[in-house]
């Protein structure tokens, strides 16, 4: 994505979620300037931390004793609870010269757990303040540390590249020299040359899929950016597969909610599903019922009706899983459902 696209994504993430964007790009492409502009456009105060120049004490504060208790003074850069909404920009994260500095900031760039505040040692950041990270890619052309995969997994990686059209608009707005603008209009290759591909081993994880879920629930990205944003969380291959799945509405599995609440509308579709697609519906139902096992009478009937259309082997496996959920087991083991469930229960009993 280019800088203008990066600003769109950053503004969505900062204003609507607690996630931490990490802007990855080569020198001079405009990472810091774009972040400052985005903060200005959403009326956020901007604080920059040049981590390459900082030690642990600059981050966690200086210790002092109050009676028999040790405390740490609040760093001067730390936004107070009553300060205007602020974005703390952890610039040059992978240029931290000391390993303990990188370890100290790890906690700060990690999004807060649900119901908690973002923290750094003993300090807690008000929810009104947000954090952004930026780095140069570790491609061998920069003096940077390699970030471990646990840290990468906690951020939304946004890969920014040189784009002449984006720069040209910026140059006009900033009223840069007409000679420079006209020269580059005919020689756009004279902008920054990109280095090696910005590969940071972004791969799918449970945390990554939860972040994708948060973004889908809270943010709206232009269609051409959505896949790029997800690729920075779960990797390009997983993001492409997910986006194709989203586009293929016809081939999607029937959901647990549809089976339990709208069976009459989806019965034919469910009966026609391939076994692999059927397995996705089964897995969704098991997870849903494990989390919320109480069934309304109509949901109980719908669940048994779904069991009835399953192939024999899949039905046995599904019933076996349902019998491990006490409330659901009591519901489907009633005499009135014997014609559908009894055979499966008998087979399971023989196996035991």
C-alpha cells in the first residue's frame, strides 16, 4: 500500500480498535510523516519515541522508594489520564540498541487484554491513548534487530511502498519546487528504489484470527486494502484464501445459527453440502453448543433435523461430540428422537 492508503487504514484502526499498527517501509518513503498527518486528521496529539536512542529507564521511569515500597516515576513522555487523546509513536522499534530495551517495550506495543489497560511495567495507559509502531524491514540493508515472531504476532503489519502518484499529490499540497515535480513526473524511477521484499514471517495464529475478527467487526476498509491489511496479520496465503472464501458465498457452509434458528430456510442447502463443507457446519455447531448449551424447544427440533440429514459416519461423530455436552445430551436423548439419534448412540455404546 502507499502512504495515503496507510493513513486510511491507520485512522480506522486507531479510532475504532485497541490494536497496534506497525508500519513497515524503506527509508524515506514517508512512514513518520504519514503517521503524523493521520494523527492530525483525527485530532490526536502526537508523541514520538525514538527507541534507538532510549534505555529501559527512559521507558519505565526511575525507581524511588516511598516508605518500604518501591515505585517508578512516570516518564515525561507518558500521556496522563486527563491529557488530550494521544498517539504514542514507537519509532525505530527494531533499532533499539539494547536487548532489554526491546524486551521492555514488548509489553507496551501489545494490545491490552479485554477489560484491561495497555501497560508498561507499573504504568497504565488510558484507553483514550493509542500506540503505533514503525520499522525498517530487516532485509540486510539496515542496522536493525530481527523481531521475534511473538512480537510480530501482536501487531497489524502494514507494508508501505513508494508510489509516484501518491508522492505527486503530496508534493502539490506541500508546494514543493515546480522543477522537482516536473522532473519526477517524467522520471518517476528516480524516487526511492525499494530493497528486498519485506518478509517478516507473518503467519496465521489464533491471536491473528482474533485480530482479523476485531477489524471485520469494527473497521471498514476499501476493498483493495482489506486483503493487504489481513495479510499483515495472518500472512498473504491465508489472507488470499480467506478473501476468496468471503467472495464465494454460494460455497459457504451453513452456520450453526442458521441450523438452530432458520432450519426451514437452509435444510435443502445443508443436505446438499459436500462432506468437507458439512464438517465445517458440524464444527461450528459443536463450538456454539459448548459455549451456549441451553436450547429452545424449536432449536432442539432443528438440531435433531440436521442430525437426520447427515451421512452415517459423520452423524456418529457429531452425536458422540454432542453427548459430551450434558445439557445437549439430555435434549437429544429423549425418546421422541430415537428414530434419528438412537442408532448413533447404540453404535457409540458398543464402541465404548
